[in-house]
C-alpha cells in the first residue's frame, strides 16, 4: 500500500510510468547515486578502457537489445524472459562500471617514470658577455617545454674542466667553442691537439676570419713531429730561458716523468732522482758551454749517451756541476760500478726511445719563442700528438708545456688561453700551480679528459686532488662511478615534489 501510493504519486507528478524510457532513466539515476556514494577498494588493474567497455555493453543491453526483444514475433512468455534477462545483464554491467569508477586509481604516479619534471629547473636565459667571457648556447627542458638559454663563463681565468666518456661531445660542445670565442676576443692561445689536426684546423681557420680583433696580429705556429715539413722548429731548452740550474732540473724532471709515468708516484726515490740529476747536469753543461750554442734537447741526449768515463770529467770541470754530480763521482771512484751503471742506465734507456730524426729536427733550433702572450709578438701555438706514438711525443711535448707555463704566468702580458684536450696523455708539470695562480695574470686554462680516475692514475693522488678542487668551472657529459659521485656532491640540493597513495 505505502509503496504503491508513493509510486502512483511519482507517476502522477513526474510521469514515471508513462514511458518505459522514463522508467529506465529513473532507475539509472538511482543506480548512479548509489555508485556515487560507494567507496570501494582501489585497484590499480582497473583502467578506463575496461570501464568504457563494460559501460558500453551495459547501455546496449539496458536500452537497445531488450527494447528490440519486445518486437520479436515469439511467445509472450519467451519475450518476457528474454526482456528480464537482457535488462538484468545491462543493469549489472552498468552497476559494475559505476563501481569500478569509484575504485579507479585516479593518481597517475607512473606518468613521469624518469622524474624528468622534478629534475628540470629554470636555467639562465640571458646572454651575459664581456671581453673575456665564453658563452655557450643551450637548450633545456622546463615545465613541459624546451627553452633556449646560455651557459655564461664570465670569468674563464678561474680554469675550466670538461669531463665525459668517449663520444659525449667534450670537444664539439665546449672545447671548440672555447677556441673560437677566445680567438674572436683577442686571446693568445696554446692548444695541445691530441688528435692532430682536429683542433689546430679550427684554430687556424678561425684566426684567418677574426685576426682583426687583435691589436698586433698574432702569428700561427705548429709543432708536429709526424711531419716536420709542416712543423715549425722550437728549442724548449733554449739558453735564453734558462737562468739557473733549477731550470735545467725542471726540464729533466718533466722529460723523465713523461717517459716513466709510474715515477710520478715515486718522486724522491733514489732511482728516480738519480737519472733526473744526471740529465739536468748534462743540460746545464750545454747551457754553460760556449754561451749555450749547443743547448738543445738532441745535443743533450747524444752527450748523455757518451761513455761515462769521458763524460764525468768534462761535466765536473765546471764548479757548478761538481757538487751536483758528487753522488755519481763517489760511486765511480769508490768502485760501485753496478750501482753507477744502474743510475746511468735509468737515464739512458728511457731517453733512447726519443732518438728520432723528426724529434731532433723540430727540437734543435728555434724559429719562435714560447712566450705566446708577449704583447709585442702574440702567438697561436698548436702542438700535435699522435695516439699511436703518444708516449714518445707526449714526453717531448710535456717539455714545451712546462716551459710555456713559466713564461706565460707573468704580469703585464696579454690575456692568454691554455687548452689541453685529453690531459692524461701528457704529464703537465706545474699545472696545479698554474690553475691556482694564473687568474691574476689573465691566463685561462681549459682541460679536457674523461674521468677523475685518469687524473689520479697519471698525476698522483695529491696533485689530482689539487687540480679537481681548485678549478672554478666544470662541464660534464656522461660520467660514472666515483666521478659521478664527486660531481653530485658539488651540486646544490633541491627539494623535489613527492607523491604517494595508500590503496
């Protein structure tokens, strides 16, 4: 009675039973209200495609198929049964779709699998340029779009390191731009080109285009042992640049440590210092003899390879060398022939690897001096190595490096740049001191190598740490292991958004 009266009132006011469609829509409305108030257990396997499929099937059974059943020319009881079955299937499907909507995981936690959005940040988009700067164009991702920006190295004199595994774009993205922009801004330049002539070609062509940026047009010089016909000649132990026996020692030290890279870790040992002292004495003798007429690297090697019975009396005839060579003379006069032979052999054997007509020709005379930032005679100097002969050529080039470091790191010179690509292939004596002190003398240093572990292996732990910790600018491509960890510690920490949900 009560239910009948309520339904009759609905029908009288709203026409609930005037049409089958109205009745179904009202039932569907009540179902929707029921599902809306139901909170099921969230299931991550429920997806919108499944919901739409079940919802579509429910609508078809609920509205279309059972309507069509009424038109079939079959017995009324069969029609009734089929009608009840189809409308029930449709209703159940609609109810399932509604309940699944309430159980759907609406938070899309897996949309940014690699956390790109959180790890992106706003970068510098302004071009900040001055007479010394190097400005690299960039393209970065931020807030779901790509933006154009700039990496502004406004003070390159704080030194720069470019890191990255092979193929990560160190030379293409950074080193090449340093060469081009510094030539455009009137820098004198020293470039160590490991894969000659890659960087040298860039430097030469860019100098031709932008030589107008210099007050005094610089001269372009190349040192290339592979093809002496296309190389200039330069004597790295020229007597004009050696004023003390300490300069001779430094030259001998650089050569020996480049030829024997393991000696870097053994500095101070007897059989490390002995050959250095002996070769330094030979160099200084040539500096003194006839005003340094024969003070060249080839002459030093040839003189060292004379019989020590002939060599020692000549060297010790100079008072400056008498005390310097006293350990060798004591061993000789004391009959310690085996010890003496070992000391001399440790100098001769490494240096004998450098006996080459090409090296002798290039290093025996001077067509230019190594003071590349001389205001009256600026220079662009490119020295080329060869990966197949890097141990031999690297030793000779290391001597040029150490000499250049001393000559350019002085007051009152032009702004200059030292670019060393693949740094571990040579031992660069005085590099740590150059980085630490050259800023005030306007010397920009750019070092390219693959990994910090290479630096530790070839320069020793102490010197490698000094280089790593005093450099002001670091560019990094792909790196792994300890290098990646060290770099991550240098970066500022950012608070990233996190999202979680309990189901």
